[in-house]
């Protein structure tokens, strides 16, 4: 549970209203408290919505990064395979040239 929601719950649970001489609560006090709770709830809801929007953006960025990493890993493997072929072919060419040079002498 978020800190804002926990604080709001504590605020509601611990609120004490002034009693009037008629054994009821002071309506202005109750109305003021209700306004505070409504404002706090609206701020909490807005914060939650902003957080959800940010999470969506971050998930999209994360997915893009995963895709980029996958592409880079595939390209790296391809380059590694190409290097293996070039090394293998290059060694063969050099060996053949050395062998041919020895035979010519």
C-alpha cells in the first residue's frame, strides 16, 4: 500500500470531531474534514494515474530495449560466425600460399 494511502487511512481513523451542546458533531468541522478527505483522495487518485501512465511508458521503453538487445545479440553472433569463416579461409589461403612457395623453390 502506498504511503499516501496509508496516511489517508490513518487520518480518517484518527479524526476526532468536536461535539456540540446538542450532542451532535459540529457540521462545519465535519464538512471541513470531508473536504480534506476528498482533496486527499483526488490527489492520491491523480498520483496513481500518473504512476500508471509512467509505468506504461517505462514498459514500452523496456520492450524496445529488449528488442534492441536481441537484435544486437543476433548481429554479434552473425559477426562472430563470419569471423570464424574468414579466419578459417584466411588460414587456408596463407597455408596454401606458403605451401606453393615452398614447392616453387
